[in-house]
C-alpha cells in the first residue's frame, strides 16, 4: 500500500516500511532477517530498472507484493499469456508467512518454485502449497501458472 508507484528517490531509509523485516521472511546465510529494502523491495519498487534475478527471487517478491497489495507489480510480473485483467485483495485475508520448499531450473528459460504460503482467512488458518512455473523472456522472469497440492 505504501510506496506504490513512487519514484525511486522517494524511498528513503526513514520510511519504516523500507527498513522493517521483509514480509517474505528471507534471511542472510547467517540467519539475519533481511529488511524489505534489501530484499523484495529491490524488485517491487524498481520493476523497470532491477528485475528479479531468478524465479525464486521473483516468487518471493510476488508473495511480498500480495502482502503489500501491490497489484501493479503482480500484474507486471505475470506472464502476458496468463495475466488477469484485474486483481482484488481480500480484506478478510492476512498473510502469515512464506516457505520456499524447492527451486529448480527446468530448462534454459524455465523454472519451478515450490512453496507454502500461510494466511488467515476470516479467522481460519489456510495453507497454500503450490508449485509455480516461471518463464524468462528478454532477461526477465515471469510467473506463468501454478499447480496446487
Ligand atoms: Zn523478501
């Protein structure tokens, strides 16, 4: 909700949403929690200049985009063949966390990421377990579709 569509220079460290822990829960190799600006924020707030380097980073950033209700980023990173016309966020749902289970390249420009995302919907805990497919076009990764378990 914050920072949507802001020019890059407006994203300062005084903005708490930039320095708070990234919603995707990513950590450094030493187990230190990454700040939003050092994690998915690099891609969410800089779609034009800094694409996610691989499908896993894109997947994490898309989870964070759902948490932050950044529809523009979700649509931009959705492959054109599958992209929904519009997106709506359910106010009764609250995202609780992400766990990336598996990440593999399945070809020169294709990859799969398996993850579990947890959220609460109207007080009920829901576990979304999906294997997502990604495609790279002109150096940029896109989410194509996913198969739920
Ligand atoms: Zn992140």
